C-alpha cells in the first residue's frame, strides 16, 4: 500500500525524508496528534501518515480546487488557514513553502495555529548560488512551471525567525534531489521534467538548485517574555514602561523595540532580575572586572538552568570525541555545577571518561593528567603554556574555550601536539555553553532553541547588515532563575550565512574577535587590543606567557614576558623586536622579564589600563 501511495509522490527523497522530519521532532511514538499538510497536492503524504499513525488526525489542504478529494484534501490557502489559534501539533510543508504567494503571511498563519510545543516540518528547494523567482522566467518569455522561488537558505531561516519560530534543524539534502532527477530520466520522464521546470539549463546552473529539510517550532521567546513580565521585578517594570505589556505572541518587530539590558544594570541590582525564590538557586557566580572598583556582576542559576548546559555539552562534544575515549578538562572544577563538572556530566552520557584537573597552577601535574588522553579542554593561554612544557602529549583533539583564541595559538598547538584544535564560544551569561565548532570548523553551531543572538551596531543599536561585524546581544530563552533579555554582551562577532561543510544550513557564529572594552585608542587614532598582542607575541614560539598594561598619560605599553625557560633574556628581546616592528613610533614600549604564574591565563585576558 505504501508503494501505491508513494507512486503518486512527485517529491525528492520520498517518504524517507518525511520520516526523517518526524524523527527530528521525536514524533513517531506520540499518539492523537492534530496534523496538517499544507500544499499537499493529491494528498500522498496525508495517506501515508494516516496509514502509519492511525490514531493521528491528519488533514490535507491545497489551494488548487482540482486536487480536492473528499475526506483527504480540502481546498484552502496557506495564507488563511481555516483553524483556530494553537489547535495543531504538526504542520508539514513539503515542496510548498517556495510556491506560496505570500510566504511571510503563510508562516505567520502556521505560527498562529500551532501549539506552543508544536512543530513546523519543511522540505523544499533553495538556491545555492543565485536566487530566482518564477517572475524572472515570465519576464524572459517563459513560464513559472513547477518551480517556485529559489532563495538562499539564510533568507528562508530569517523569514522563519521573523514569523516567530526557532529553527532547530536545517540541513542540505541535495543528494536526494539529484537522485530524484536521475530517476525521472531513467523512467523516461526527462523530456517532461525539462519542459515542466520553467527554467532553462543555463539558469539552473547559475542558481545551483539545492534541497533542504527544516524542523522549526514556535520560539520560546514568547512564553519567556510573559514569564519575565510576571516574575522579574526588573523586566516586569521595563515591559510595562515601554508599552510592551501584555506581550503579543509572535510580534518580532515589537520584540526589537524592547530596550537593551546592560552589564551596569545587572550589577546595580541583580536580585531584581530573579524570577524564582532564592531557595531555588543552585549556584551564584560573581564576576569581577580587572581594574574596576565598581560592584561585581552576579549571575544566578537554578539546577535546571545548569543541566541545560550539560545537555549542550553532551551534543556538542560528539564532534570531538567518541564513546570509550578519555578527556582531561583544565577548567574550573571539580564541583558538579562548575564548567568541569558539567562537562563531565555531559561526556559521561556518551560514555567518555573525564578527568577534571581544574585550572592549571602546576604545569608538571597538568602534563601528567594529560598523558594518554584523546582530548584536552582548556583556556587558550593555559594550554599554550602546557604545550610549551609538555610537547610530547598527543591528544587527537583540543577544545579551547573561555577566551578569544589567537590563530597563532591554534597553529602552535596543532603543530606541537599533532592534533586538531576546535574552539568554543560561551560566557557565564550563556550558562557557559554557547556554540561549538563541528568537524568542518566553519563557525560555531549555536544552542538555537535556548539562546537568541542578535548582532547590532554598538553606536546606533540597530541590526547590522547580514554578514557584518557588530556587538552580540543575548536573550536566554529557557533559563528559569535569571533569564536575560536583549543583553549587550560586549563581544564582537558576526554570523556566517553560507552553508557549513557539514551540511548545516543554519547561520553560525564566526569566531568572536574579542570584546569591545578590550582595547584602547592610541593618540594616532588606531586601536590597541590584547588580542593583537596575543597574535604578535605568541607567534614567535619563544614566549610562553605575558601580561600587558598601557599608561595613557605616557603613551606607554609595558609588557612583562616569560620565555620557555622562565625569565629568558632572549624572549624579552624577541618581544621587544616584534612590538617595535608593529607599534614602534606610535607608542613607547617597555619590555620586562618575569616568571609568571600559569594561573595568570585562567580567564579572559585583559589589557590593563594604568
């Protein structure tokens, strides 16, 4: 019976991709779901789902009256769904979203009728090189044919976000399209396919048509805003004062009018951000800024908040390690709710043995804990120092976290340890975990269902054009204890929108280039940052660690250097030469020798201002 139904299916991948979408949503074992297939054609998927899941209420909807089949396919438009608010569990759009006359309205309608925990499951065509619409074919004297809009995956993702969704999975399945085209040719349908597409061969080559799968669900942003309005004294007052109360579900433009949260506001009265009684807080983290005499920043987490980070580590670390391998963590520990403790929890779920060494204070002890390990995790400057001390270690992979990662450090570790170096982006405000590189190492795959990131111009507060650098702004979507709304992180980054080498089509965060407050403006107008110093000094191979301070009144940069053998005069001279070659003539430079504690590099490096 399935073969008879599938025979009428004119769609790449057939029901195999429908089943994959169901697995993404974890829907196969669920009963009594309300399901709608929008743009269902003759209703092949509707029949398939009814046969597979007889307890589901599955209906089909298509705008073409000629396709109406009583009890199977109803006539209706995606832009005006005949269903009440929050009445459906699942909506399918298979090869139909690209053909809707008004995709923005169609997606807003899907958002309206889906329940808060519902799923929107999409498969469709997209453009890999150049976008195209049927109107282009008509202008050239042709017809639209079978094809709808061919758009970049980043445009499709953005349209989903602005309709109120979080895109949890979005992956390339162009191999299914190639197989489907090949099958049509083998079955003698090549001429029909050529005549029906509505696009000539040259245009097909220019657009490079691809095929994708996407699983999205109503963003948790909307229930979060209601939760914060009700429970957080700070945010409740803010939302009322700005007229965004009560919060309208799915109104993206309204969300963008909510004022930013600043670190200063967080420091002033952190308890006013709390949404739970103090007894439910499992951990309070106090962050003190070097050189600041003001109040520290305090962040509050429930046990559930921190366990979400362990969930992220469980998934993200599978890019680096396999079951049965061994890992040493050179980060805060060993407490259960420390970074090391949460990594150990997440890795244990995938059968990876984990030793939490803690931050490095003794390089020889750290080297012993790294022997025979498949993966090492730590702060860039500390693992750089460990590689200088113990070049014989042979981890297969290294994960660098908690600070900006200089390219020179990555290259040195890969060369010294003969390993692959991955990087992670996160901060205490994200609950430690934020995004991690996959095997392709083309940007950070983010916790999209739990974190919402914006990139803004730090001067105007407006979103930057796609692909440009700006300040990262964070909203925590699932945190219960102390959620943050449009929090200005001070980190400088941008999104990569080109598909990842692993097949993921969701935008990813490019490696963060540091913090806005990590630099100082020199008299000639140029910017001096600790990250520039990292790249310049650590590339020499002679310097194990350094600290730096700038004195504006004297226009003086003082750098204290530790060589491989401690207070090494050769390392001092190498540093002086590198600094003068780069900044000589613009600033005065003083280089000193000292044996620095390896603990100096345990957190984010700072350029001290004296």
